[in-house]
């Protein structure tokens, strides 16, 4: 079993914010598998399931707020008796990477990301990540919270499908056990 886990905040007011780019990406990926999300309160998450090459895949959007997602991840890992180092990947925004950049890692520190800090406190640092850059020039004129909770501009929205296509390829590599650290620029 593999868990594709996205960072984001629940609620319509956060739906298209930069901080929810993980949710936007996983929605797109799950749709390609025709997997539908359902509430799973015992995991504090919405989960969509599919099977690929005989392996069960869970797409997970925690219903906790971004900074508390580790609780949901830990419950899923424990319930299914999974190893975070081989069975778990998170998709999340990265304020330090320019918009259009994607960086993958197989482990690491939180780099100031409170959602990753929560995951690290519940899982340790040994799990894979797909980091989607959200930085643009507006960031210099705003504080972190206002920027990450802000909406994508129209040019960014137009480019999100290209980014999500690359993210989907990285999730496929993870599912197939061929996931390696890398950095690409899509835009």
C-alpha cells in the first residue's frame, strides 16, 4: 500500500490558496484514477482509494488544519502498519521555491514549514516529499501568512495544470518504487 498525502487547509475559504496547492494537485491526480474522496473521520481525513499494478493507493487530504496534519498521517500509518520511509509521500507548497519549480526529496527537515514540522514530529524525517514552489515577486511585499493564504494570480492558475502533470509523474514514480530526489522547473 502507498499513501499519497497532501498538505492543505479544510474549508472553502482556503480552497484555491497557495497553501492548498497540495490539495489542488491531489484532487487532479485522484481524478485521473477516477478515485472519489470520502470522509474518514477516524483518520481525520478525506480519502480516495484506487489500485495500481495490484497495489492499493490511498490519496489523503487531512481535515485537520495545515499545521496539525501529522496527527492524521500517524493514524493512517499506524492503522495500516506502513513504513513512512517506503509507503508515504507528501505533496506540499514551498515558499522558498519559485512558482513553477518542483523539488522532490526522500527525507528532510521542516525548513520552517509548520505542516512538515507536524509530520516530522509524528513520523520522523524519513518520508518522501514533493515540494511545489509558490514564491513570486508579491511575496516580498507581504508577510508569510497573508502570502500563503492568498489566491494564485490568473497566470499562475493557467500554469497549475502543467505543474500538476509533473507532480502526477512523480507520484507514479513513487508508487513504482522509482522515486529519486530531483529539482525541475516547469514554468
